[in-house]
């Protein structure tokens, strides 16, 4: 790794998250109004529909259901066979053991209403219980469907409401005996279909209202999808938390932990996790971008360093060439000097040789 300012760890101190604001959409007054409105609707669903004491049982009058009451009164039977109450299951408790009150067995209840028969499991451990009513006036299928729908709707609104769908199926799997936990939930703790419906509607109302609002608001807006999703998560988290406060108040007043809106708690946990995850992902993207910039700077510096090294090598080679040339010129000067000396010696030898020849010629002449 390179030493110097590029590899300095203080680089990471310069990382800024100010650009996070570029990926968020601020909340304005309309957002707050919508959050409070949808949170209030959700809270009302839980408090009104899921009220522990239930609602008043609907009375079928001529004005009921927008004027349909006059026609529906003939279907409001007072002796529906699915409403048989065996000894030990009086009041609304009998609905837990009746096949006709189990929404998983709706058409079984319709058959019983058609032919005047009751079927269910015994509340005192006698297994499956079947009772026929010979004097019952049989009904056709369509009439029996309307009779049962009206009957179950009225039961749904009462304190006991209806048991959670599938309770009698569990009883059949348990040797035709209702499991003890199911009896405690329904009879002792008042955990029934109306309570669950109120909780589910509380969550659904908030989700639908806010999602539709944000969809319409940003339908043609030039806003990043990530920013819209981030804003939606924050608004949903606040609104579910707002409605949850009312649910916690209901739990505190009734001192019944089974009134706790578990689906709403799960939604709060979901959006907390989603917001934290999105925030971490965004920070990772910013750090990665900074690191890429850092890597690019380091690459450029390395290239400059390589170029400088190459230039230094070229300069050194040039200096060496100049020195070699100077050495060669010095050698040439020495050679010329030696050549001059040799030439002088040759001239001296030639003069001496000429003198010797001249003396020899003289002696011959004498």
C-alpha cells in the first residue's frame, strides 16, 4: 500500500452524509393531516369494532340495510337449528362448539338450516353431538343461505361474537373435544372474530389510506422512487404507532393482554427494520462512491509517479550519453597527440636515415 496522504486514514473523517437529504422528501402539513386522519380511522376500527363489550345486536326493522329490512325480516328466524344450546354451553358460548357458527363450515351450517339439524362437538367431552328437529319446516338452499348470513352477522356484533374460523376442525382433530386453549381464548379472554376483525381493519385502513394518498400525490411528480418509498415507510411507521397508542390504552383499561393488536405491532417492527435497512443501504452507497473517488485519485497519482520515474530514467540515460561523448572526445584528442608524436619520430628517423645514406655515398667517392 502506498504511503502518504492518499493512504491516510483521516480520509474517512471527510465522509459526509449531507447528501442524504437529496434522497428524502420532507413531511408537510398535508402529510401530517393525512397521518393523523388515517391513524384515527385505524384507532376507531380497533376501538369500535373490536370493543370488548361488543356492539348492540342489530334489530331488523323496515329501515334496516337501506330499506331492505322489510324483505329481510322474513329471514330472521328465531329457531335456527344451528343455535341449539346444549347443557354446559349457554349464552354465546355455544357458538364455539357449533359447526354452523364456524365460518370454515359455512355450507355445513346451511345444510343444517335447510333440514332442521344441529351438529357440533360436546362442550362436556361427549364427542360429536348431533340433534334433529323433526317438527322443523325445511327450507330451500337460497333461503337457508340468506338466513345463515343474517344470523351470523347479528352474532358477529355481540359480545361473544363468533369464534375464530376452524375451531371445530381443531376439535375434530383432537378427538372431537374442543382444545382447552381454544376455550380459554374464546370464553375466558374474549378473543373472537370481531376483535381480530377490528385489529385487521385498523391495519388495513392505515395501509390503504396512506398508500393511495402517496400514489395520487406523486403520480406525476419527478421524485426518486427510493425517496417516495422512504417517505411512505416513515409515514406508515408513525401512523401505526399513533393507532397503537389507543390499542395500548384499551389493553390497560381492560387489563386483558389478548386485546393487544399483534398485527399492528408486527407492522411497526417491519417499518422500523425497513427504515433502518434503507438508511444503512444509502450510507453504504455514499461510502462506496467516496471510495471509488479515492481509488481513482490513487490511480492517477500512481500513473504520474510511473511517468516521473520514466522521465528520470530518460534523463539519466541522456546524462550518461553526454558523459560518454565527452570521454570519446578526450580519447580522440589523446590519439591525435600520440599521432603527432609518432609523426615527429618518423621525421627524425627519416632525417637520420638520409644523413646515413649521404655519409655512405661520400665514402664511396673517396
